[in-house]
C-alpha cells in the first residue's frame, strides 16, 4: 500500500504542527485529536492533498464524556480514501455549555444528515449548517437523549402508567 | 349408504337473538340485527409495524384463517374499515400518523391493540417510543404477549366481535362516548 498511516501523520504534522495530539492506531486505524477551530482546515487539507485524497466522509457522530470537564462533547469524523482504501478518524472536543462546531456540509454533502442526527441526539450546534433541525426524534423534544445526563429510569416521567408495572 | 362423518361433528351455529318467531317471520330489535350483521363482517385495517405483524400474517393465512370470522377483507383504506388492528411498536414520531389513520376511519370504529408494545410500550421503555397507543387513541381490546400467538389474536378478535354484537345503536351519539373522544382531543 502506497499511503501509510505514518505518511499521513507526517503530512498532517508538517501542516498543522503540534496542534494535533493523541496519535494512536487502534486496530491499524490512524486516530488523532484536533482543536475544534481547525476541523474544517484539516478536512479540507485531507480532501485536497494529492496523496491523502480523503474524499469520502464515512461517518460523523458525537460522544459524550461527562467526566471531561470543559470538553464533554467529542465530534468524531471518519474519513475514507477510496483510491487506496485507507481509513482515518479524528476527534474534536467542545464544551457542552457552548457546543459550537463548524459544519462540514460545504465540503461533504453527506455531512448534512449526519450533522442533523448529531444535533438531534447530542445537541452539537453545527455553525453554518443549512438546515439544523431534528431529523429522527419528534420536533417537540426539548432535550438531547443520547447525552449521559439521564438516570436509567426517570421517575418523573408522566407518559408511563406506573400502576401497570407494579410501581404504583 | 351415507358417508360416516368423523370430524367436525361438534359444530356450533350462532344462536338467533331473542325475539318472537312464527311461520315465516321473526321479530326482534333492530339493534340486535345490526349487531349480528356488523360483528360477522368486520373489515380490519392492519397497522403492522413489527413482529406482531408477522403473527398477524399467520392469523390471516390458511392455518388460523381469520376469514372464518368474517374478516377476510383486509382494507387498506381507513375510510372503509371497522376495526383498526395496531400490531407492533409505535414510536412517538408515528403517534400522529396512527391518530390520523384513526381519525380517517368512519364511525362506528373499533381498535384492537395487539402485543406488549402497542398496549404499553413493552420492553421499549425509552425516549422514542409511545408507551401504549391508548395515549393517542381509544382502545377497545388489548391482546397481551410478545408477540401474542395467532390464537391470542383470534381471541382478541372474538372479544371485539362480542363488543360489536352487544353495542347499543345509541352508543356513538352518547355523551359518554363524546367525553371519551374529548379526552383524546377528538372533537
């Protein structure tokens, strides 16, 4: 294979220096962390670079780490180079009180629905998204269900008839 | 020589309603006649979203054969249906759709809720699932089970027949019924 993880890492470090951290390769997949302001620059660089050619956004989603104060929400980008069949991923972290991340929709059209889903479940506010509304859940929902901030069973729920389940 | 009949000798015919019978006539109340006619020719609308729908298909197929009870005519237009059979998990997002289907049905209409999910949300005690369809529409008969066997669905269907046969012709215009619909926000 012509495009190795080491080569990609070297190119990225050449371009962005030590702003990119936490380089790991679990199961051979190059993974790193970037500051959230840089996400579009990195995506654009990986897209345009004649050797990297990461022109396919496989997946985009978020992870909630409640214990990481100030960087609770991670947005994860999975990229695929279809020419050399190489995959990489990188994460950007953001504060949950200010979950603003730049939208990748201008670069990858496939990011449109994935960012809407990420907004729907984690409340990540993608700046520049053309239509950032809920996609899977009901529009009336006023919380982000996949955040790890709910007890396993919420006793305050009113849509559950407790008597039917022996909890009355 | 007549052929000996060994099977199906315990056939039951439907009892005629109470009334006055004579040579060539029978007098009974209109309500009972309408009840008989309605209950033996129910047009169901299957609203099947998951595994209970598969059980329903078995119920409608030759072995269990719901047609024996006069319900072989599945209608896929709510306007021409008598019975809405809800089978499967109804998510909160689908709640308004189910309600819309119910509203499009003409009176008199009945609802059969098949399976744990339709009755109570079942195992899906979660943010996206409606915890029982009786949150959005009134239900006449609940069939428990996960999924219920075809026999259970047939039993629920017979219960619906019982209800239909005994229903008063004035029920749908009564204050009580209006209050019931009112509690669901249906005018």
